C-alpha cells in the first residue's frame, strides 16, 4: 500500500502529463535495457535456461524497438486529433484530446518477463500515466533485477515495482486503478476481469488459446517444417502465440514428419542442444510442475507420440523437454483440451477442404490468439480467413506478428480483450476525450434553433440541416417520406451547404474587420444587415414565404 500511495500521489501532481516527463522516462527505459544486457542474459539463463540469441530476439531487441518507436512518434501521438466532418460542423472545431487514464496496473507473466512487462510500460508512459508493475514470481532472478533497475533508472514517484505471489496480485486487484493490463492464462484473466468489474475499471487482457497451423497440399513442406519447428522450439514452446497443433492433409502426414526430422538435424547437427562453441541452444521448461504437466499430457494422449530421443534433451534435472510430435490425434484427445504451452505438437489430418472447414469450426469454438496457414494459393488463405476467428492471422510464417511495428497485438474473445504495440499501446492507456468549441461570433449561424419557433425557421433549418437522401429505392408502392417537400428544395441541398460556408466567411471577415478597426462586430453586422439580406435571397430563391 505504501508503493500504491506513493504512485497515486505522484499521479496527482500532474507531472506525468507533460511531454518532457514522458520523453525522459522513455529514454531512461531504453538506457535501462541497453546498459544492462549482460545482466538480463544472466538472469534469463537462471530463470528459463534461455539461449542468448533468444533472449535478445524475444525480450531485449523487440522491446528496445518499441521504446524507440514511441520516442520517435510521441509528439504526434500526443497532439489533439482534428475530426474530419461535414462543412457545416467545421465552425465547431471538433477535436479529440488523448488524455492519460491515470494510475495503471501492469501484471506480467514468466515466459517473456522483460518484453511483457516493459512493452506495456512503454505505452503507459507514452500515455502519461503513473504505473504499478507486478512481475511474475516464477522468474525471481529477472524480477529482482528489474526491481533494482526500475528504482535506479525511473521516476520512483510514478513508477514502482511490487513483487510477490498470486496472493499479492489479488491484493493489488482490490485497490482502485484507472486501467489494468494483464498478460497470462485465461483462468487468471477471468479473475482479473471479475475484480475489475467491481469498480468498473477498464482492462486489457492478453491471454492465449490453441493456435492452429493449417498446412495445404501445395505448401513447400521443407520450408514449412523449418518455420514451424523454429516457432515451436522457440522458448521451448512457452509462447502465447506458439503453434499449438497442426492440421495436415491425410496423405502428407508421414511425409511431413520426415521433413521435421530432416529439419531437426539441420538445427542440431551434433544431436545436442548444447555445444562448447555456441553454448545453450534450447530453453528449459520454467519449473517442475509445468514439466510434469507436459509429461502427463503425453501419458494421457491416445495419439502416437514421435519423440526425438536422439537429442540429449530429456533431462529432468535441467527441465529440458524433448520436441515431440503426436500423430493420429482426434478432436476429443487430451492434447486438444487445453493450451499445451510446451514443445508438444499434435497432428490432426483432414481429407478435404470441407473436412478442414468442419474441423476448424468444431475446434475453434474459442477464438485463439493466432491462426497460421501455409499455402502458395491465395484461395486457400482466403478460405482460412473467411472460416475462422482469431486475434491475428499469419500466412507462411510464425511469431513475427508480435514484433512488427505498427501491428496491433491482441486477442479476440477468450484469447484476450484489447490490443497494444506502437500507437495501439498509446491508445490503450489514454482516454479519447471529445471536444467542440463554438466561437461567440457564430451566434447568427445557430440562431434558427432558438425559440420562438416559426415556419420561416423550420423551413430554413430543414434546408440547411436535412441529411442527403439515400438513393436506390425503386419500389413505386413504397410511400415517399419526403412527398411534402418540394423537389427543388431537395435538389439544392448542396447549395445551402455552400451558403452556410459563404455566410461563415462573411461573418469571419466582419469579425476581423471589427477587431482591426476597433469597432463592435455585432454593430457592424447589424449595420450591414447581412443576416436579413441573405435570408431574403435564400427564401426568394427557393420560392418560400418570408
């Protein structure tokens, strides 16, 4: 609670709203990563047994790009947005101000403990918020390092780290925040959403799901196997958008498994995931509980497991789990009941496109975070797009949608609520506040709305404000709603909009003239009797009674 009060008081000062504070904190965040890469490598090696290259690719480089992108675009993001609208509303100066939400909570998971903590923080800072960070207790070395670095580099009055287990996280959810950003599993996501609903706090939930890979018969099987195996083995399959299961043409299933074996020899030519020259090549499972969960899934499956035992991976002491394909998997198999989140890859076969579509519909009752498809045929890819729902749709590639600047990253339905990255992070952590400002000199433009109402005002208001008619109705038996309106009146709607514009220009001219001459604008306006003269011309033009 002390950290909460500190950050809440810091937010009340208003300093986080300034451009200078946001820019400085973003720069400090970049320095925090750039100046401590070796420390992050060591911490992630302890927590995840992560290869150095994966640490840089997954946690450090992508996060730095995110920070630099925010620094580059911060001023443009903060600038009020002028709303494009019809000419008649221009005088109202409609704008959108992007205002900070206030005090936000970011809860991150263990699988990418830097990227999934700092990534949302970039958006929160760019949006001008104060932040409480809750890293995962399952990566103690990384959480400890992050706590020390945040204290050293960042504004401690507005950015604080709170460590602890799930009970600590639950206590945090009992406090009042202006936005909660959670990344993790669906079960915990429901708890976060329920807690937030009690105080009507907006949430962003980045969850997961069973992301399928659909392989069509025209795909390049070797390249497809290479890309899928890389995506599945990256961080030992502990990725929210990792390929969860395959849908393969029935007559290509065995051939595809052979391609996997060939690619595995490419990746590990010495039949080892560790070499003296290159060091560790393959991440471990986060802890023994998760390791045993994966083993139990293999024990319960009715499919045929193909384990690549020739690699020295299956070592319980190091929590290295072997990459495992499971063929002949059915839709009701144990492997299809939950997100696998590890290096086990079930294979389901399909016999035709109709069979594929039916399987997709049955297995996609809960939209996954991502759907992958491999094919050279645009028609096949369109088939997938039209028959599925997901957070992201990726063709002939895996995982890269997470790191491409400008793409929103987020789920759909049970795989998440909301999105972030780039401008979408800024948008997530700001409130779009609509604004209009009508100048006093425009009083004559809005005078027709004021009582007392009369026929003259009603007809003029109808001419100026009536929306354009929707064309295309050809049934002569349908009643004409506008039968009482003269056709000539409707035909000159564009002219009336032009009249409003011309009148506004005239009014502005006389306003400027009155300011220059030191005279009174309303007196000048009355002297020239612009309003009466223009109204008289309009009424005579349309044949209306004055």
